[in-house]
C-alpha cells in the first residue's frame, strides 16, 4: 500500500512539478514565518512600516536596508497585487526571507541610514551650524529668508506635507541722498523681523567671508559699502530671530538666560544654483524660467515628500510680480527647496545629482 502511495506521488510530481506532502510542508513553514514576524512589532510600529513601504517610490525605499533586487521584486508585486495589508504579506514577494524582511522593517523604524551615507558624498560643509538628528526629526516648519541690499524674501514650508504656506517679497526703499546709519539699518531689520512668521527652523544662504568671495573690488568704496551694509542687515536679522525665539522659550527660565538656542542655519549658496542650473560658470542667472517649470510640476501634494507643493494662489502671486521681484522670490524658493531636500528629507536623488557634479 505504501508503495502504491509513493507511485501516486511520483506521478503527481512529474505532471505538476511537486507532490502533496512537499506542498503541505512548504505552506506550514511560510505560515509560521508570517506569525513570527507580525508578533515582533506593536500596532504603531506595524502601521509605520506599512505606510513607508506602501507609499515610498523606488528612490525612497532604497534609502532603507533592502537590496535593489528586492526593491524591484516588490515594485512588480505591488503593481499586480496592490499594497501590503499586513507585514506578513511580504512573504509572498519573491526574494524576501524572514531575515531580509526584518532588516528592512527595523531600518524603517530606525530611520533611513543609507541616506545619511549618501549625504556624505557631497564634498565640503553643507550647513552651518551642523544639524542634529533630534532637531531634524522634531522640526515641523522651516522659514527660508533670502536677503539682499534692496529686499528681503521669505518662504515658509510645512514639513509634514512639504507644502509652501507663505512666499513673500519685502522691498527696501532708500530715500534719495540719505546715507544710512547703523540705526537706520537696525530699524529696517526690526521691521522685517516682525513680519517674519514663526518657524521651528530658519535658513539663510551662507554669506561670503572675504571681499574677493563677495565679489567686491577693494578699489571701489561704493561696492564695499554696499556689501558692508548687507552684512550688517543679515547679522541684525539673525540676532533678532534668535533673540525672539530665545525670549519666547525661556522668558521664565532663569537657568537658560545664558544659553542661546541657535535657530538660524546657513546653507552653502552654490548648492541651489548647481542643483537647479542657475549658475553658469561663476555667473548667476535669473531664476524665472527655472521656477516657472517647477511650478507646473509642484501642483500636487506628494505622499512621500519627494517634491514640494505650491498652492495655486501662491503661483498666481509669483506670476503677477515684476522681473526683479520674481528673481528674488525664485532664489528664495530654490534655496528653501534645496535645504528641505538635502537636510530635512535627505532626498537621495538630489544628493546623488550634486555629488555627480562635484559638489
């Protein structure tokens, strides 16, 4: 009788490629694996893992601990079967073992370590001061401030939705024949700072530290005076922003009176120019066309923060401005997007683009 049963199994195996006992064993093994991996995470962790896996594109998913082959397998599987309903569903994706699945899940809970490694490929200092991981994670809003002698422009971004919430231009008028004193500059800086919205973090472009780097002619007193005035303006606005934040946070804490909570960060100025192609050689070009192209692409909220969203009313505001205002608004926006992509979201594609260009 046993021999007859064995013959039946052999015939079945030759016709369909497997026998009944082998199929049963394989099914039980997979089921045990599923139950084990689900039980290792609580409800909050499972929800976070599923959200990242289901909503991430190939670029974002590659920032976690997962092989390129498994990313491809998962993308193909998801296009045919839809999103994962539970963590155990990943067992049906070709290439994922329990070990590789746990490695991916744990890296999602621990943060995209691969993105940090890629960020190191950009040569030189990106940001001053350095941005701590705790500040980056806790940041909910970022205000970028772009300062010139004749204007101050700012862009407010909500970190959760990567949405531009405010985008404004403030022109500075200089009365004819009046020589500005330090108190006049302070008055302007004070009026500007009072209009700036509150944010968790403030970003400006790093200013030149030498006359040559600033493009100043040592033999031209007027140019030197203009750059000096701008440097004074920047320094005053930075001080007022930090003082405002310091007062609001610690007005009742005696122990914190001597501690300055630095809220202003300075981004290397060449990064947005190189990233968006608004620098030809050493000459900066207008941002009008670049921003106009971007606006057509940034009209929807990205579920995985792969790009910004700019509402219609802000797009209309930009298009209604004169050329000079457009240029300043454009530089401020590009500075803001560069900071968000490189330092907050750590967009791997953007970082790789800059590293290839030698930044």
